[in-house]
């Protein structure tokens, strides 16, 4: 904030958070595929896409894969979900919209630290939010509806979509915390 204080919401790791992040999106997609397999949700191409992406043949193979999958392996499914959403896959689009909603809620919570009506600059970090990403587009739409003061925007070291290179952002934050920036 203008007074130099750092405020945070979310980002508490995959075990208790990762709202809208790679693991969250991968996990949601695995659950949607399983529910579709059981007839509890609408059918989609996600199960087939996941099987192909993982080099598996059957749903039972996927179940066995999930039993030993690491968080990073589950998170690695997220780009496949984004590609499916970009191609119009309805269930993938819904998962992306839910992820954008989760991220927008985090921004909304942080707005209480920014009194007044001035715009609030929001930068994103991570490959899932690169320019042209369905998740970035959905986040932009959600913020426009829920947090109109929020402005996704570029800054030094970022693209026009507001995405900050993670190592550059971490170095800037470390310098700020040390009082040298």
C-alpha cells in the first residue's frame, strides 16, 4: 500500500490453498473428469485429454496415476485445461471461470487495504496468466464485474497483461522488505 505495508491473501500452498492456481485447476479437472465418468456431471472431452496428456489408456489408469502424483504433476495438467478451454470445451471453460473467481475473490479481499476510489494496480504471476490465456481473460472479466477499481496492467518487467516474471517479482519484494527499494 502507499504506506509501505505488505498485505497478502491466498498463496498458502497447495495443501490449504492455491486458489485458482495450477494445482487447484488440475485437481478440479481431475474431479470433473471423475464425476463425468460416474455420470454425476456432464460429459466432456477432459477425461480423454487427460489420458492422452499423461500417456494413459483408461480411467482406472488415471485413478492409479492420481494415487502417486505429486502436486507439481497435478499442476502440470493446468495448461491442458487452458488449451481445452481455449478450444471451447465447456467443462474446461467452467473450471477456468471458477479459477478466475477464486483469484478475483483474493483481490477483492485485499481492496479493503486501499481506501478511496483510486484504481488499484494488480499484477499477476505465473505461466497460467500469460497474455492471451483464457484464465487471464476470465480474470479480467471477473475483476471488471466484482472489483471495478482493479486494473490489470503492465509494469517494468511485465507484459501488457500485468504478468510479472516470478523471479523478478521475488527479487523486488525481497528488496522492498529489506528497505532498499
